[in-house]
């Protein structure tokens, strides 16, 4: 499996630190509002990376934080006249709901920055002891000049950055030794959440959070660290500096970054105000459509949001679901059990689709090509099955389409799941009617089910049903 590593700027063979296991950290959102669909891109993309790794048999330890202490959270709390904690708790719950609706699996651990302050103080203390940090008036800074490899992820020319940043010295940060030095701990301001520390009451800088949470839940060395491309500099560059100087080990082996979701070719962001929340989209579409839309482009290519593309994703999803439904219909109707000789030969063609799909995913998770393979398979299934196909062959096609979609987190056999639930609840209602000796009602429910194509059979083991 090849993955593009921002650190080396090339595709590399993925070799995990520990055989059969993947340790993966994805920077999560700052929780002060409903998430927008730009934030959803890394969630969907890296959930898909995780699902593919799991499909390959890896045990994935997936950690993704919530940044629950931040200027924006405090500003929102002041605006509403509530505590910062109330804001972050509310939006973590909302974010988890959006994630579930987008079929993004919950992380193995979702740490919260505010619960990890002790670890942050410990890491900052170690950095200070080793000479990588210094404090001035209650603020602790990281000494970037002491880390020779500073800049290795973003491939930036530090001299250019230093001269470009000289103006910072004029804007009140003259206490820094170097314009590129960044904050590890900042002193308390009135009305803001704070914690006691060796440098006085205050709160952590943003970058230290991820170094600490990654170390605590995954260890000092991890396989994959991921996030949106805006995080490469300074966030991830600073995480590398903190972790590698503290632990004396390579922090993460592979750095994966998704490109932006744009709108009118501009980055979708809260500050520009050009965003749609996941909730806005959910009011109009099943979020599976959003998921298919996101994965229809390679994760390292910019993706422009548009109604046209969403409508096209909607009809694409319907095409897969319709094929799945018709395979199910054939399965329910056919009397042929085992594969015919011709179908046995066709099996190789189905296997070839799976191989082609894997080839796409092995090439730095090319979900766009993987989706094309699903469509080829759907077309193949539509033209190569009919009412006389064998159960065995149809089941194989059905399982293959459902499984390949599932790796992308796409639920394509939903209709029947819903139908099953509906049937079960009608059967329950009928049982209740019979118990109450309301036989007219019970018969009425039986007829309703019949009209839905469901036949009931009362047996000694209870009520059985089948599609007719
Ligand atoms: P934030 O809450 O701004 O820290 O963002 C959380 C995650 O969403 C980070 O990985 C960002 O890089 C990512 N992100 C934010 N906006 C976009 C966008 N328009 N396109 C893609 N990723 C984004
Ligand atoms: Zn982070």
C-alpha cells in the first residue's frame, strides 16, 4: 500500500511500526459551533483510510481530539453568557451526531484537551529542562532555533519566514527570542478558564494538546498523523518540534493531509462566512450523498462544492442502491441454488473488479477510481443477472457491491434495512391485536403487509415472514 507522505513529498510503501497494527492520530475540530462540510472532509477521508486499513486486517487505534479550550470557544461563551464548558460540551455532542449521520466511526479514543492538562504541563516542563523552552512573564515559548529540523514537514525556508515575521516583534511579541518561537503556555486572563502551573495560572497553547494526547493514547512513535492541509504549518510543524525534542524519537512516520473543500474556488471556512454546516446539507440530502460527493475526488485534490455535483452524487448513490435492491429481488424469487457453469466462469470477472478496486485504494487511497470500479460492477450486475440467475451467483455480486461500498462507509442496502424494521413493527402490532382479540385489526395488518409484498406464516416457533 502506497501513501503520500507530506514529510518526504512522495508516495511511500506503508510499513507499520508494529506488524498488523496502525496507530493513527487525526486532529479534530475546535468545538464552538456546528461543524461545516469543510471540517467534514478530513473526518470522511480519514475514516475511509481507517476502514480500508481494517478491511486489510490491520487493528487500527484511531485517536481524534476535540479542542475544547480556545479563544473562539471563550468568545462564544461570552456572547451567550454561559461557561466555555457549556459551549464545548454542547458542540461535542452535536459533532458526534453529525459524525454518526455521515457514518464516520467513533474514534477508539476522542480525548478532550481540558482533560489532559497535567500531561501538557509535564511535557512543557521536560522541554524547559532540556533547554527547548523558556518562559517570560507567565508565557512559555518553544525555542525553534534549538531544533535543527524545524521546518522539515512544511519544507519552508526558515530565513524567509523569520524576515517575514519580523513585524510580529512590533505587535507585542518582542519578548520572544525569535519570531518563529511559539506559545506552549499562556497566562490567565480575567474571565477565562485557567489551570495552575509552574509558570502561574494559565492555559495551554493549541499545538501542545495534540503532542500530548497522541503520546498518551498512542505512544511516543506513531504510524500516521493526519489533518487538513492548513495544519501543515504551523500546527503540525510545531507538534513535531515539541514531540521529537521531548521524546527523542521520530514522532509520526507518515503525514497525510487532505486538500480543501472550496466554494467558488475559495476555502470554505467559518471566518470567511462562506460555509454550509453538515446540518444544512442534512436538511436537503441523505448524508450518504455528502459522503459519496467527498470521496468522488482524491483526498489531495481540492474539491469545489456545488449543487450540480451533489445532485450527481445523489443519482450515483441511487444507482448503486437500485442495483442492490434488484439483486435482492432476484435472490428472493429465484429457485436456482448453485452457480451454473457460465456463472462459475463469470466469477473471475467479479474477482477482477475487486482486484481493480484494491489497486485504486492501494495507490494512496484513490477513492475516485474505487468508486468508478463500483459503478462498473453495478453495470456488470445489471446486465449479467436475471430472474433465472442462481442464488449463489447473485449473493456473491450483492455481497461484493455491499462490501466495497462499506469500505468507503457508504450504506447501500439501507432501503431493505428500513423495510425490515417496518415489517417487524407491523408484525408486533398484529401480535398485540391478536392478544387483545381484535381479529379485524390483526387481519387488516396482515393485508397491509401483503400489499407490501410480505407474506406471514404462523408457526409453532412464532410468526415467520417472507418476501413474495
Ligand atoms: P478547525 O476546527 O478549523 O481546527 O478544523 C478541523 C479540521 O478541519 C482540520 O483538520 C482542518 O484542516 C479541517 N478543515 C477546515 N476547513 C476545511 C476545508 N474547507 N476543507 C478541508 N478541510 C478543512
Ligand atoms: Zn492537532
